[in-house]
């Protein structure tokens, strides 16, 4: 039987933020891209209160889940595979022909091995932000991609 400390984890068993790998399913052309920041990996449920009969304390019931958009940030790379999906959705949006895709976002260690992963369902890029370009700033050129989706799971 595991001890309480083993169940809670030790400091060296905690995942360290680093790099994120996103893999799109074949409906979006497949492929993978690497990001150094991922946010919006969250789900919330509103709480519905229900009073029953003469009870003083209300019962609390879960409402339907809501998923936050996923925001991915990375340095500009020469790989265009992921951006092709963004461009295809933007070009076809007026015709209502969005290519929705599922995908996996994995936190990886220094060797590139997955530590933990999340999958999203029926996603599409709803925002793209290119880099701020300034000759005076020698920083990294970053792009951000926001993905709206209809479900998130930890795998």
C-alpha cells in the first residue's frame, strides 16, 4: 500500500513547465507543432441551487461543462504545417466551411517524452496573432493561436 507521501508525490515527481507539443488529427492535415506556452486548459461547471421542500440548505447540482479557449504561444518557426490549418479555416470561414479538428497537447520533458497530455475535441482556430515587429527589440518573435473547442480531457 502506498504511503501518504507517495500518493501526494515528491518534489522530484512534479512536472516542470517547459515545452508543449500539439498534435492535430488528420482532419486538419495532421502534423505537430511545439509551443513554449499553453493556457486555457480548463473546464468549469456552474453550480445550480435547488431547494427541496422545507429544507433550509439548498442542494447543489452541477450544470453543463464550459470550456475555455486554448491559447498557444511559440516562437516563429519555418514549419508551416500548423499555420496551414489556421489559414485554411480563415479562408473558408465566410462559406461556413471550417475544418474542425481534435488534437493532443502534451507537456514534454527535456528528452521530448510526454509527461501529461490533454485532448481537445472539434476545435478550430478562432484567433491568430502574429509577432510584434520592431528593429529596436532584439527579442523572440512570438505568435499566438487561440483554439475554440467543444471538450477537453486529460489522458
